[in-house]
């Protein structure tokens, strides 16, 4: 008996638990892709698995729906791997330890991957149900959505016939997403090499206790980014304690995750040790005051440690000036959708390696020109400081369509099932719909999903009752697609 075996819908949660049993972080999707292929074979369904591990599964229309227009049901099979500090699990090699109290589903000490494993589980349950009336179904399971939508970028859509796409990758029930931001990942390197420590005191500086979250969904929640705040703290410390040298800065789980913890190592002149420690205590109070609401658990500490080497003072100053100058978070709010973030960027990962400082930004905007503006701003600052910038994972925005037959169909089904109107919304998060629309002319798309909280973190929770309602809605949409 599975841990989720008593939850309804049984088939959905059975497939979800099966998916959770294999590791499937972004870039590590072979096992889960093969699991999807085995599913298709078990049910005698036509399938295609491509070289990057995307899987497409076809199911013919049920009786009476042979002339109906096909529909794409789509989700991604990769997840963001996050875990608590005391979790010993190797998420690259081990599956998840799912838990439930009957109301929610979570994974013990790790992220759950409900984003977007629950979509794949729903589609599997639909494909396995031969009693459900439905049009021709093209099930598309993409990889590496969380690291730049690489699977959707690589996907060959030439054998897809559908002009309707139901993407099951939203995290709020009753909210239908019809537009999203475009984005790009930008990787920067500022060159520098370590030199021996001499007559200095070493410190390990830790900024922790932040909530973090998804940089598309939760960038507007007033939460601090530990990488960005560490850059600010060290810059201010350098001004307060001349001669400070950085030995290491390290933080971040993924470029699209708001960093919740960052550690640094720094060397200061021995005579300035007390001043440095005093500055850290004072600056902790400053940050706690600023983030009293958004991140009430924030702490900034410094502990003495042994160091052998650090970057020279001039290189340290150059790097910290760049980190201090570069923006973070919300840049513009939308005028079309009140309350929606229009443009933002997130300093997702940072580290000091042998060749210098490496850091990665995720840039998002629903306005192409503003995405381009941030791209140029990052390049301008980094290249002026002697660094290099490379780009990857660019994806287009998804523009709102005023006239959508699919939207009307889904709205009607939701209203009839639940006696209320759904909310039509846009998201600052990236969705694969924009890429599919760019590849399939005339595609009509909509994104929906069940309630998921704190995705991309070890606090992630999937609502059981919401999952059941959304699954019923998807089935009803298929019944009405005759």
C-alpha cells in the first residue's frame, strides 16, 4: 500500500506517488522520462521520446468524439530539488519520502515536485481511463522547465495536430492563466584569484532564516534574497573596515529561486576584527528592521574561522561594487493587470570559484523591451567591471488573446461544476505556453492547476481536495470537447 493510497482521486495520487519514487530534478530526468515511456507501453499507446527526454503520448478519441478537434494536455516532468539543512537525502539518486495528513501532501524534508508532477499524474490517469469520453489527446511531458524551459525549446512539434493546449502548471485553483512573462538566464563571471592570508583574521559570515520562494510567483512578497543582501552586507562592511578581503561567497539552489541562505568567508586586518564583528551585529539589526514583515526570521552572523587565502583587496572592491550596484527584485508593475509584477530579476546563485566570482540572474518581463533593458543593464555593469556574461534559456512572453474559444469552454465548465466564475489572470512566472504558441501557429492556450503552496522549497504543500476538483474540471473539459 502506498502512502497516498487512501487519497482521492486514487488513480491520480497513485501515479503521483509513482512519479515521486524516482529522482527527477532538472537535468536529471532520464528515469522519470523512461517511467512515462513504460506507462505508454503498458497501456498500448503510441509515444515518442526524444533525445533530451521529452515524451509525447497519443490517445485516439473515444467513441463519438472521432471528429472532434484534438487537445494537448501538457506538464513538465522535472522539479526543483530543495531540502532542509538537516536532510541527508541525495536527491540526484533517491526518490522522495511523501507524507500526507489527508488534507495536504508534502515530502519529508524536501520539496515535493507538485510543480509539476501533479499535472503528469492527472494526465496519466486520464490516459489510463478508457471509460472517459474525450477528443484525440496529445499528452506532452517536457523536461527542464525549471532551468529555462529547455525541453519545450528542444521539442519538435511537427507531429502535433492540436490547436488547443491545456497546460496544467498553475498553482492556484480557480485562477486561469492566459498570459505570462518572457525570460532569460544570464550567467556572469568576474575574474579574480586568491592570494595568501597574512596578518588577518578570518570570518565565516552567514545570512539565513529567509523564506525564499519562486522568483516568478513570490518575487512581490517583500522577501529578501540572501545572495543580494550578502553582497550589500559585505560592501558596507568593506567601507566600515578598510582592507576587508573576500575569500568566498556561496548561495542559491537555482536561478529562479529566491535565495534563502548565503555564506561568505572574509579576511579583515587583525586590528579591525572587533570593528568587523560590531558592524555585523549592527547591520543584522538594520536588515531585521527592513524585513520584519517579509522575512521575520532573518539572521546575520559572523564567526571566526581559519583561512589560507582570499581575493586581493582591489579585486574584492571591484566585485562587491558590482554586487552592490546590480538590481534585485521587482522593477515595474503591470498597468494591464493590477497587482501583477511586469518586470523583475533574481540573483539566484552565486559562488567564488578558482577563476573568480560566478553569479546567475533570472530576468523576467511581460514587456519584451523591458526584458531587453535589464539584459543590457546587467551586461553594461559586469562588462565595465571586466567580467563576461553569457545567456541561456531565453523564452518568449505569452500575449493575452482577447478572443479565446478554449477560455470560454473552460470558464463554462468551471461555472457549471462549482457555481462561480473563475478568475482570469496573468502570471509573472514563465510558462511553456509561450514557446508552444511560437511553434504552433494559431494555438489557443490556457493554464490551470490545483492549490500548491511554497513551491521550490521544503515547505511545499499540495492541497488534496483542490487536486480532486481540478482533476474533475479537466475531465469535464474533455467531455465538452466534442
